[in-house]
């Protein structure tokens, strides 16, 4: 079973991705999710979906209440579109469920991912998850506003 970071602690992941064996709810691709929604076979809640970098978060707008998990994939180092996808989902579409970053991600990116709205993380398999938790405390102040991130440093001065 895979471990992830959720709630700033290392926990076992209950979700399974396409092609993985085992129990637990499955994370569907965007196309698969839209297909089950279109044919009416989607449950009213508890769904999980995975977004690739080129996927448009707008396509989820009508099904957000039924989603328990949105996974945003970072397939390679330097891929940054997931940061924008997370911001859109949290700010424009008011998604409040679990938002997971998954892929070629390193410890150094954790704080920035969290500031964009991610609340769970499936890092690169070479990363030590327990040691990576320290990344959330690397900086004590921020200069930009963020979802759930409090006031930026410049706003606190006034």
C-alpha cells in the first residue's frame, strides 16, 4: 500500500489508480469520469478524478459536489500547470474536498503546493515522506495571499 502526506502527516492511501489491484475507491481519468456522469452511472458522492496537465478544470464544474478527491498530476520535473489548476479549483470553483498533488514532486515543493490549495501529496517515490514533513516549516512568512494561507506579510504590517 502506498503512503502519502495528508493533513501534514504520513498516512496510508485508500485510493487506487487505474491499473492498480486492490480494494478501495478508484481514481478515474477525466474522460472516464465524464463518461460515467454522462451515462448516469456515477454515484452521487465519493468519486475521485485525476487531472493531467492539459486537462481543463472547468470541465469539473458541474460535478464538484460529488468529488471526494481530485488528483492533479505532475508527470515530470518542471511541470507547473498543476499549480494553476489547483488555484482555479479552490478559488474560482470553491472546491473544498481533498486536492492531491501527485508525481515528480520533491520535498522542496511541498510548501508552495500547500499554498496553492493542495492538502495531500503523493511525492516522487525517492522522497522520504517523514523527512519531507519539515518542508511545511521552512518559511515563517509569505508575501502573497493563498487559499487558507492567512494574510501575507505585507498586509500584516499595516
